[in-house]
C-alpha cells in the first residue's frame, strides 16, 4: 500500500466482496482476529526450520507463497480495522510517534533490547 487512499480503496473492495457473498455476518472482530492469527501462522510456517540465511533467500515458489500469505494477513487486518472503525494509517502514525519516544536513537541504536531494558 503506497498511501492511505490505497488502504481506503482496499477497505472498500473487501467490504463489497464480503457483502456480495453475505459474509459480513461472519466478519465479527472475534472471527477476523482468529482468521488473522491463522494466516500469520502460515507465514511462520514458511520460515520454520530455515536458517537466518535461508530465510533471506527464498525460492521463487516460497516467495510466491509468502506473497499470498502476506496478502491474506493484510486483507484480514484491513477488514478487522474496518469492522472496529479504526483508521490504520492514523493508528500507525500514532504508534510510530510512541515508538520514537520509547526507542530514542541514542539509547537503542544497534540494540534489540525492549524499551524498558534500555
């Protein structure tokens, strides 16, 4: 997604897709979050048992599989945000501002420590 208008368009497409199939009844926050969790697990499965180096050099087939799973995650996430009336772009901006405060460059540069361990 290149900008918030792309996210808005995707949200509208997903809403229409669900409505056309009478699936909106199933798209509760609970069900969407569970589906999202399942799709994230499918991404994890792609990388399971790979070395760090192998994970950075996926085969064409594995990369295609990863692309599809990332798309599934994104679509469920956008649908969940829509059902909960959350603007993803705004939420990300606010969270990035918080993270900038929690992880000042001078304290966390090159470190994988959590903010409360810096």
